[in-house]
C-alpha cells in the first residue's frame, strides 16, 4: 500500500457508482498515467474487473477506483472529480504536481 494521497470528489464517486452499476461485469474504474498527450502525460480511465496487489484502492459509497503505483508518483495530492457543465461531462484530475495542462484537461506536464 502506498502513502500517496489521492482523493475522490462526491461528484466523481456518484458518477463512477452509476457507471459501475450499469455494468455488472466491472468492479472498479482504473485511473492511470501514460506518456503522451499534447502536454507529455495523459490520464487514462478504464473499467476493470479486478485489482492488482499493489494498487491504491479508493472507495466512496459504491464507487471504487484503482491507481497503480507508477501512476501514483505523478498523482500525489490529486483529486479525481466529475464535471457536468455547459462544455459537457467529463472526469477531471485536479493535480497540484502538474505545471501545465492542455485545454482538454486530460494531458499534463510536470
């Protein structure tokens, strides 16, 4: 288990719970960081049916989020949020480690 600190907003937890409730084969949402995107790194969101032994597991209500140890290096102190506004609906990561991000909100640099 990691001592990294990542939080899940109430809005994100509610949306993740709804998504998982609609797909009984999936038990969690995996959030990971990959190289690429217009700012150097990008966030990836996947529905999965199992966790790895070293995953950080975030649970709030019936929402369950998994983050691998490598991604945690880049996400320490971040908040996973869900935004529903005039621009649309999306998961967003509020990451204090990111020094720049793109307009789409899914890629960043450190």
